[in-house]
C-alpha cells in the first residue's frame, strides 16, 4: 500500500543503522476523524542531554505517501513519566517541529528529523518524573492516549469511532495562518459556508499571527490545528501559504513556494482525497499548476482564485457606477493576475449587420476601458481576497453551478498547447470546474492569453518540482 516503497525502505534502513534500539512494526493507526489505516511505525529512545543524560522514548508513524509527507510523531512515556506540554509537544504527546512543518523530499529525512527532535528536546525537556500517586493517574491517561497513538484493531472499536462520520459535514480547511489565511477563515465563517472550518497553522512557535485572537474570541465552528489529519475529509482545501525566505530573485521566491508546497500538498491530498484544492498563494497560476502536479488530482478539482475578485469588481462597476447592467452580466476579467489581465465577454449583442456589430464592439470596449481605469489602484488586500475565496467556496460546497473567473488548466483553449493555468469563466460545483464557458472570439484577447501562457510556461520550466 506504500506508494514509494523502495524509498521508504531505504530510509528505514538508515534509521536502523543509526539507532539500532528502534523496533519496527505494522499497526493500525486511528486518525482524529475516527478513520483507521495500517501503517509502518517504529519506536525506541533517543539520547538527550539536559544537565544529565536522558533516553526519551518516541514513536513515529510513517504515512503511505512517505517520503513526500512527514511522519506523525509522538512521545511514548512510561507510567512514571509525565508529559511536559510546551512549544513542541501537546498534552497527548504529539510532537510538532519546524522540520515537520517544512518537510520536503529529498531534503527532509527521518534521520534529519530525529536529529532536530534531539536538539529541540535538549532546549526544552519533554518529559519529567512522576510521584507514585501521579504515576497511577498517568497510567490511566496513557491508556487513553494509546487509543490515539497506537490505534484500535478490533471491529468493535471501529464501530465506536463511527468511521468517517465527519465526511457528511461540509468541512473547509484553510492552510496557512497569516493575514490571508485568517481573512479566509473569517469570511468563510461569516458566509456560513461550512459546518466546520479548520485553520492549519504551519508557523513555528505558539500563537503566531492572529491565531491567538481566534482562540481568545472563540469563533464558532473554527478549529485551529498544526496537525494535517485535522483536515481529513474536507470538501475544499484553501492554500494561502507563501514562503517568507530570503530569496534574491523572483524565480527563487517561486521555487521557495514550490519547496513549501512539496511538504503540504501530498499531506492534505492524503487526508482529503475527494477535496477541491483552491489555491490563493502567489503567483496563483504557477502555484495552481504545482498543486495539480503534486496532488495528482484531476484538473477539475484543482483551481486558483484567479481573477474572481477582479471580475466581481468589474461587473459591479459596470452595473452600479456606469449603469451598464446589460454588459455586466457577460463581462469577465481573464488571463493572469496583475497587469496582464484582460477584459472579455462570454457573448455579444446580436447586430443586424457587420457595421452595427463593429460599432457595438467599439462602444463596449470604451466602457470596459473606463471601468478598468476606475478599478486601477484598488489592489487586493487580505480581507478582499478572503471574501473572494469564501464566494468560490460557497459555490463549490453548495453546488451552486455559478460562473466564476478562476485559474483552470487552459490547454486546448485559445490555441494554447502548454500545461498552464489561466483565469477563465467556469461553472463551479461540488466537483470543482464542471464546465468552461465559451468566450467570444476576439483575436486581441486570444493573443494576450497566448502571450501569458508562453511566459508562465517558460517560468514553470525553470522550476524544480
């Protein structure tokens, strides 16, 4: 069942050579949503110096998408040990490390992970000795934790967990707890799009960004987690993360984002295999392509936010500022985000002859140019993009079959032959893109789209996936 069996075995051999005390086995792991899976795991002790020398017991579970997804790591305390909850360990003994959050094959390895684990434990010891009374209480706690960290193998236990009952809910996961991620969570919650919203906070340390405020003010139906399994069975997974590295060139910045996505996309795809991936990270066209490649999802279930916000603004200005409501309903902003976006139309008014058709086209073009001038300098702030994301998620989760301008695979459209994602009008539903809406034939628009496709493709060719 392991997709990359040889790579996984090679890694486990290296662990066995370096840490011969580890024992390996195949056991059933129970995820937070009650689902279960037989997974490889190993347990043993790692040496830690904290004044004295200590042997810290750990257990690592290897997901079936390893080495492209990080392992699930736990402390495995004995009955006379207490868990010291801290920056890298929670009350159940689950281990959280920057190495796990930034996992990226082939740079990340199990040996490298264990080395960082030792280094972090030497800064903050994760276990302490219990008194005999506390040890008795700890043994009760350990039996509970065992259900989470060791799984349940009997059928009776499986029926109690209820299997994937959460799958019947409309769950949306937002990956990334920066300003954009939090804006998306608040917008989705405000529009009542989902029964539950999970915010995956991949930042290092506690209470980074605004997650502390979300916890303080207890937004209903919002869960904050650092655990990818919390995203299980999501209908939509929204990607908002962007690398904050010290890259020198634009290509380096994008490559940093690609490296970041290598540790995220396989994990969220593993837990939500039927989800629609909605990409809001920059540059959206390239990162949507990267998400499609890394997830192996069908093209209809990987989309970018694209020009949805621009299109909604464009239509609003035409209707409410310029009083051109007839034009607005067929008007779209398409192409790539930024200066190269272009207005287009999905239909045109029927004209009696070619002269009238040309006059109608010229008139419409003037109106569109004025509308674009009005929209200049508006920018896309986190809260406005968050509202756009909630709008798209609403159409997907509720199967509204509404038309949006989103980044979708453009190959085959407008004589584009390369695998690039561009914003085009699409009907959205529970399966993502249901159908692409035909655009009016306009040689100038097609030329601009082909130019965008060419530059994006050239950029993608320089990336290391």
